[in-house]
C-alpha cells in the first residue's frame, strides 16, 4: 500500500488522512513515479526514480534501457513492466507500458516533453 500521489502532491481523503493506492493501481503509480521523477529527488522517498537527472531519455535506442531501469525499481515487488511502444514526435516522447502483477495488468503511458 502506497500513499496516492496526483499532480505531484499527496492526495488526502475527506477526513484529512492520506489516501492510498493498492494492487495494480499501486504498481502503475510506482512505474510512473520511477520514470517521471529524477533519481533521489523525491522528498517523500529518496529510493524512487529510474534515471539520473542528466539521463538522455530521447536516445533512439531507449526501449530496452527503459524496461530494465523500470524493472530495477520494481525488484522487490511481484510486478514487472514491458515497454509496448515508444512514439517520438519533435520534442515529445510517449512511452506505453504494460504493468503486470501476476494477477492483473494495466496499460499506462508516460509522456516526456523536451
């Protein structure tokens, strides 16, 4: 169970406590945070992050590297991620991922703007 993060902030439920994500929703959040947040920069959990801030996500041969880095972030879980596609358009890269926890799966997209 993880604290729900939306729009770079902790989500509170109506009683003022942190809202939580579990199961496949938790895995999708973990993967999105790992890709979007530079390594060691998230104040709530310094272990989050797949890439150093200077890492070039726009390389032509990035697919396998993304998959390896994301799955490295998920090592101590029962979840894995497969890169389904990488679309490039000018200074935008969209990465489609299939997140699987052995029971459920979900597709998610992460978009980077250069």
